[in-house]
C-alpha cells in the first residue's frame, strides 16, 4: 500500500476519535489551508489562484470536484464559482480536477452519525462540526449523500470571491489604483476609465500575490443563482456529443472485457480458453480477481471471445446460495445478540394501552443498474499509472490502484469522468480494480475495459434486502404507541471492509429516516438489527431511507386506519417539527386533499425526513381492467434556499419516480449463489406510460442549503401502497408490488 494510503488510514482514525469524543486536538492542522493540487502539473503559462480556479491564455477553468452522475453537479458547482467571478458558466471550461484531499467533503460524514436532521441543539451542531473536521483530516474527496450543494455552497463561493478580489488587486497594482475603484464583468477587471483587462492577462500577477480573502456576495446581488438556469451539459447531452468513459480513445489502446464468477467470490476452478483465443482480433486471455479478462482489438470482439470461454467456476463461502436462505437469515436476526442500535426509545411501548396492531414488511435486494455499463481505462508504466473512470471517490480509488500496482499513491493519477448514471454504483470500483490488474500485465498500453450488461447486473453491490417488524397501539385519540424493528445487512460494514477499514459503531443506515422521524408519539421505539455479512451491499439511492420510509410510513398508515383517523390530519397532529408540518400542509393543499376516496379510486399520503429534507407526497390511483393506474403525484419539500428551481424539480420528481418504479417492479434474487436477473428484460423499472402526472413545490422558506438527489425517493412507495389500499382494500407489505398487483 502506498504512503498516502497509509497516511489516510492514520488520519481516518484521528477523525473517528474527533467524532466520538469531540476532542480539540489538531485545531491548527484543521484550520490551515490545504495544498493546492493544481500546482503539481501546472501547464506553462497558466496560473492558479486556489484549488478551484485555473487561468491560462485560453481563459478560466473552473474546477468542479464532485462527480457528475447525471444530477447536474458540474453545472451547479460551476455556477457557484461563476457567480462570484462574473463569468458565464456556459462559456467557461470546467474540469473535475485531480484526486486530492483539498477537495474533501465535510458534509457527507454527518450522514453516518446518529444526528436527527431536524435537531438544531448544541450537541447536534457540535456533531456536524466534528464531521467536517473528520472529512478534512481524512481528505474525504467523495460524492454522495446529496451533499454536493450543501458542501459546495460556502466553499466555492468563497473561492470565487477570493479569486475575484485577488485579480482586482493585481489590476489595481498595475494601474496604480485602489482595488475598491475596480469592478469585474464578463471575465475581466473593469477600471473606472480605459479598457477592461481580461482575467487571463492578470493571472500571472495575481498568482504572485497573497490571496485576498473576501466574503461572498449577498444573495440579493446574485445574477445567476436562484433563477432557472440552463445546465452546462444540456446541449451536448441533447445532441449525443457528451463524452462518457465508454467514449475514451487513446493511441495504442487495447480493448478488454471480463468474465467473472457469477457467484461472486467463488473464483475459477478450471478454464479452457482455446476457442476464445482462436477468434479474430483476440490478443490474450489473462487472469483477474475472480475471473478472466479477454483482450482484443475492439470491445465487441472481446465480449464475443469472453462468451467462448469454457469455465468451471468455484463456489463462494461468503453468502448463502438462495434468496430463501437469505430471507431466513434476516428473519432470524431479531435477537438481542444482533441488536445494532436503539437511538429512539421513548416512553414504554411494551406497556402502552390501546388496540394492538402488528405487521411485517419486506423489501428485496436492488441493483443500481445505471444505463452506462461499468468501464474504465488504465495505462500502467513503472513510473506512473493513469486511471480514467467515473468514480465518486477518487482519493480512495488512487490508494486502491496503488496497492495493485505497488506504486506510491502520488504516482497514480485519477482522471475523473462524468457518469451515465450511478445511484451509488460509482462508489464501488471492482471493475476499475480489474482494469488495473489487466494493465499491469500489458505495461505501457492503455486498456479500456467494459463490462457487458450481464456482467454489470450480476456483479453489483446491492441495496440490502430488509425485514421490518412493527407493532403499535391506537386509542380514542389516535396513534398511541409505535415499535419498529429493522433487520438488514450493514452497508457501512460492507463498504468499509472493501476499502480496508474496520466497521465503526452502529450503522445508522439500518434505521435511517425511521429512528429520527419527527413524530411525537408518546411511546416509541426503533431498533436496528445487523444481519451477519453475506452478499456485498452498497449505498443505493437514499440508502437506508429508501426502505425505511416504506416501513415506517406503512405501519403508521395502518395504525391511523385502525384508529379511524384521517391520514393527513393525524400526521399533522403527531408532527412536532414546524417545517415538516408546513410541507405536509402544502402537499395537502396542492392535492385538495379530501381523504382516501375509495370505490376504485384511492389516494395515499406519506411523509419522510431524509438527508435533511422533509418531503411529503400524495398519490392518486385508479383500479382499471388492466390493473392499477397511477394518475397523479403531488410532492412538497423544504430544501431551504433554492439555487436552481428547474433542476431542483427534476431531482425531486426523478427521485419519486425512481422510487415508484423500483417499488413496483424490481428485485434481485439468488439461486446457486448467483443473481438470477441479468439484464433490463428481467429487472424492469417504470415505463413512460405508467408515469403519473407530477407536480412539485419546493417551499424555500428557510436559509438551509440541502441536496435534492435523494430526498424525493423514500415517501413514494408508502404513499403508493396507501393509495392502493384506499382503492382496493389490499394492503401491500412487500416489494416488488407486482408480485401481488397488476399495474396498467
């Protein structure tokens, strides 16, 4: 393992200590400015003012280090910088920059801490500060948890403001004026008299100055932010000219694919590769972890040869053979020895009076299934290794590849690429590891490796399957008690183990959006149970909230129905958080809520608080001769200050529709230790004709800054299940719903 990886491990432990104890050591190290990674390979004639701004003769390049996985990350990061620099984000260059601790994410670690997002108390605020400290010490260059905007909002505006004022200072010294006499516009410093001076003409002088610290502009001065804007990638994506990893072309490139054991971890027992080697264009068949790689003169020939391999696979001892056995392991996990957390335990649920209701809910494994198959390009030489790939964790990836090549991490150069979808998939790097293993066997040649769709579908790290067992009571006043236990594999344990770290403490994801749901139920308890590790699991869009929203809100809906209360009114009675109440009131107003209906038409409501965003949804369905038709979906959310209303609506509605599609159709099942679903024909999602009309309203009444990529998802499935119950009288407690219900 390279030196940087070793350092990362040590600093990670320091950061963990800071989280646990809130200690004050290392304050100086935390506050000092990090090194500017752009200085390392600064082109001749270029200048860099901070890690986010590079200027050369061609103009300004804005560094946007959070990975764009289709959510518009590049566009909003560029706009945050451009707002302060008086640039047009559509006309300047953007670049994701190198893998570097300078681009640490101080917000993402907070998602792993038991801090209720609505809690603004002293301890909660201290915990969030500790997460920022941990992120900086670890150098957590990571995209995830809907934290791109919350983390970038202050950092990038401050970087842009500092760059602007430093350029003005350079111009002031050249002209013999005071900086206050100057302004900026259209990428130039404008003096009170005379021609504007382009930034490129001032860059060298500015780079020799100490950066001028300046406060970002007040929102009342914004030209771009807060208004509908055109994403910087919209033209290339609309014209098919956007460049993804699968478009990489380098001189001397060899193309590859991999055939791995469909039962992950079983390895290769024997192989006859004669038929594959004999096919046209095939150059070699090489070993990789858990399988074999085929190298050819194009990807199609490599994939054709891979199918010609005659392989006898080994049997893994890491997980059960069938889905039935896996469900049984989850059902057996509701015991004290496997209790992982109990962050919420109010009153006495065991002694609560009232009529009792008990129910069990289940969700299956899910694949991320992004449209662009996993791919990477790696060129290895003894002096350095270059990696071109879409990754959400470039620093961790550099350490991983360094361990494979035996080089120091600073000799591994990660060139982050945009991704054709992710939903958490690009947090993983199995295919990049395999590409590095191939590249060291053909030194000097760039290797572009592409997984087939079947390889991708059967080798993903999955959203965990989970079982929830709920029990509650109702009395004349409504819901009286609520007791929910959730059993699932630990995502953090699985992911940390893969990158060489031990799991730390309880996994908040097992109970996320359940233990901290802002309902004031007198007797309430939420318990997480950690199912022993089996199939590798991963962060799927909205992570634990993706299934806990279904568990919590479904049990609550059943209790409300038993109590004979109105679903909206009873939730409003129980919610103790004012912004959450406002969100629910808003969606009820949008839908002109008048109850669950019935006689073939049903309305369902659900509320979740995930990733700091309260979100409420109402869905209306109709029972038709062809099945359940989803007619309307109303969604209200509080994300705080709205930076781009158009993209915000797209993210929230996209999350809700993503949740509906998977709730209805999707599951990964196992037989013989291997996934049974291999492509989109047996892993369907929402079809266009099934999509309801969607209306979204973001309140924007608080000063918070929140991300919107994930919060729209968790409430969709429970709202739909409740609407179906209202229309048909059938309560759906297990996904996918298509197992019990036809959909039009």
